[in-house]
């Protein structure tokens, strides 16, 4: 994996740009979680650390990550089944604007196993369309990693995007960021804030205007392409993963994803999904058995 990563040369500007974007999001998430903890009284803080969460913010593992809105595992799987295909369609729509390598258009692969060969043959982005997470694997993760906190299951609906190089990863991340709010901060309409109000006095608020088209909330991010990332933990494997929350209503029997600004007014149902971004060269190693070896190692460590 390390050897394959070294082959994908990227200019310092691209690396710095990707880091600057993901680090800014990570800092915002960290700030929101810290403020949520700070708002609690002493007893509340003790209880929060005992339960490993405060509100929807997880305190587990040192990662700034928002939890699902509820901990009903049956309902989570039902929601996942409802929005899985529509979410993949949404991602296809959002990513269609990402510039492809050598001017090629982005292509999308089917959910069958054969998508892997197709993806590796492309020189542009490839979007994996697959099923929701299997219940047995979800339960394993629930016990091994999440301390049986069902609301931590944020990858029942997930997609994998295979990119050609880090420049394309940066473009992809910029595209998603442009259509997203970061964290769980409440929204306030710009006109309602008042002319004399100092925005710095209400840092937990996020303002929107009439033309705001943001449709996602980024609720967690991990950029393993950073030079500082210790890849000995993953056997050399690196990727970029982020969690995004979507809100939807049913219109004529179909899922309709709505703008974040309208979630409350429309009483939208919400669900956190996962986006995983890989480089094509490293993905090849995963297909050639790297992932299976990683699973074996993970199972040995977790017993």
C-alpha cells in the first residue's frame, strides 16, 4: 500500500489544499463537541463521560463524531433500506461535477462484484453502488468498538468513491463541502440575526439565506492521507472517510432529500451515512487480497 501511494505523486499545493480543507472541518467538529461538553454542569459532565457521549456527540475514542438521532437498531436498518439507493443517486449527482482525469467523464458502476474490475479499468472516478451493511458485521462493530451504543452505527448506508489521484480527492472533497454544513450547529435565518448582533457571540449558530442549497451535514471526518497519519495502525492503508447526515421526506412514495434549512419545518427524517474515498492504485491492492489480510489482523486483535 505504501509503495502504491508513493507512485501517486501530488504537488505540495494539492496536499496542503486537501489538508487545509479537511483540517478546517475537523477543527469545527472538535469545537462544537467541546462546547457541548462545556455547557454541562459538573454532574452532567461526569455522566457524559461515563456514558461516553453528550447529546449526539460521541466521547468515545477521541474522534469528533456525531451519533445517530436514536438508538433503535431495527429502525436504523429500516431507514437504511429506505434511503440506500436514493443516497447513492444523490452522491452520483453531487460528484458528477468533479473534474475527471485527462478530460474523461465520470462513470458509475453497478452494485455487483464486477464493479471492482470496471472501477480499476477507469482513469476517472468510480462510485460503488452497494447494499447496506450486513447485520452480523454491524453487531460485531457495535460490541467491539462502540460499547453497544447503537446510535454509533453511522455506516449502515455507505458508498466508496475510487479516485485517480490526490488532486481528484481534493476536488471531490471541495464539491461535497460546498453542499454541506459542518456539525450539528443550529441554523438561523440571516434576516433574523439583527444588524447589531455580533456573530462571534453566538458561534454555535450557522446562518443561511434564501438561496442556501446545502443538503448535507458533515458529522465526522478522517483524512488518512495526511503525512502525519500513522499507517502502521492500518498496515499502510490510507483513505479519506466522512460521515454525512441527510434529511428526507416521502413524496408520492419516493425519497426526497431536502435542504438542511428545511429539515425542521418539513419534519424530515434523518440518517447519517458514510462516504469513503480511496485511490485507485491502493484500491487495487485491496482487491488483490489486502483487505482480506486486514480483516484477519483486525479479528486477531479483537478476539
